[in-house]
């Protein structure tokens, strides 16, 4: 007895390739709305098209900008002396910060001042702090280089959707709602003064939306013997995690074995023996594989702006949008290397998240003498040529 052939038409004749394609298209058509000229206008009026109307939709809003340009003195940037803390923005009405741009000399040779000192450690010793809603503690506190993505005392031109270093400038496009806002910069360098240029765009509001969370940035750093947890974030409250940047360097040359460390997320639990979920490796979390085998790159939501395998140095970032990590009570994120023979390394990290209200950060900054704590720093001088 012969086996029955598949793909036969109703007539019993074998179905040809053309007929099969047409039949498949007919079935697919059952699931696709027929937008003909008679019903197109009605569908449009029902707003059934999910288009991005952000750019062309008119909005009744008020725009503003905080900046360091003094129109009276024509000075574009204040000078911050060693050991000085300076408030750059102090505003007591509600709004949403939509763009933050900063730059400063010290990490490059400024052509207009041949006597100036160049020291890239200023990227680690110039501290950014942001205070929300009149609180006396910062919800954002990090060295400038780390906040904008790279903690190795280096400026690297790279572009992502939310943070980047753009041809001499440092930018953030994280939206930051506030009832009140204060932005402060501290110069922890022992003898280098620097000018700070700032421009921060915002939308002024009469009242914030009820669901507007407050933006937070937690800095952490240290020396890890290899197997200990490298904790990036620890917080209590209600919110969601939206990304992190990590810079790492092994004591041993030509070693990236610290990338074997999967991420551990503990969500709404204090039980550290049972993580909510884990990953498969540190570079896997950053959407890479095999120790980022193809080297440096930068994308909208993840990238590796710095990789030097010989000197065991790497900087990575990842931002979460639809894959944000939500928590109702508390959240901890850490990386743990399961290998017994993992080698010592140093790290510095920044974690970014939103919470219902301003919250004290879990980790304090290192003392000034330990702000720069790497095994080696590359000489990556820049020039500014008029």
C-alpha cells in the first residue's frame, strides 16, 4: 500500500509550489486587516495605528535650561579649586531633566593655557552629585568618568542612547523628574583646579505625574580576590533597575577571567542563598560572548567602549528598557565568579535605577586617597587644537 502524499488539494491532485504559496498567503490574509480605501479613514480615526507621534505632536509645555554661562560676566564656566564643592544648579519648582551635558579640562592639554596641568585622574576625582526634592543626601553620586560610562581615567569617544562621551563632551539622556533639584560638583584632586561647563535641559511642570520615579546612580569600587561577590546595586523601596556601567582590571597581565562571573539578581528577598535569577557570565550579561572576542563597540543599549586584553582592562555598559528589572521591596545585583582559581581584580561601577522617592545610597565614596585605585593607567593624552 502506498503512503498518502502530503500537500494535496481538494481535488486530490498534488499541490504545486505556486499553489502552496498562494494557499499560505490566503491563510495569512485571514489574520491581516484589509485596509482598503473605504475603511482606512475610519481606522485612522479610531487611532488603531501605533505610530511614534512624539516628534510631530504639539505639546503645551515649557522648556528651560540650566547652564553655567554667566550673561553678566560672560564667563562660561566656573573654576573649581582643589577641595572645593560648588553648586551649579539650585531650582525649587517641579520639572523633568531631559538632557545633561558637561565638560571640563584636566584630562587633555588645553591649547589656550600652555601652563595648565594635565592629569587624567581628574576623571576619577571630579565628583558629580544630584539631590532631589530638597533632600540633604544625594541620589546621584559618582566620579565624572564613571557616571558617563568609563572608570579607567580615560576619555573614550563612544555613543549610546542614554550615556556617552561625544568628541570632548559628556552627555546623559536619562529623564530625571524632580520637585526640586540641586546639582553639585566636588573637586577631590590634590592640586589641579578645573573649569566646569554644564548645560542641562528640562521641561517645567506645574505638577509631576503620580508615577514619576526619582533617578538614582550608585557608585561602587574595590579590590576583589576573585571569588567574592562584586555588588553593583543594593537598595530598598519600590522601583526598577535600568542599567549599569562597569570598568574592571586584573592584577595579572593578559587576563580577563573575571568575565566568568554571572549576574545574580535578588528581588524582594533577603535570602542570599536563593537568587531570583542568574546569568551565564559577565560578558553574557552585556550581550557579548567569549570575552568580547571582536573587541570594542558601542550600540544604543550595550557596548564595550574600552578593551585592552594585554593590560587586562575593560569597560562595559548595558541599559534596560523593556527588560527593566522591577522590585517592590528591595533589590540587589551582584556578579559572582564560580571558579576557585579566579585571580584578583579591581573594579568600579555605576548602577542606574528609578525609585518612588529619593533614597540614600548604600555605598559611600572611597576616601580621597583611594579614589584612583588601579594597577595601571594608560597614557592617553588628548590635544585641543583651535
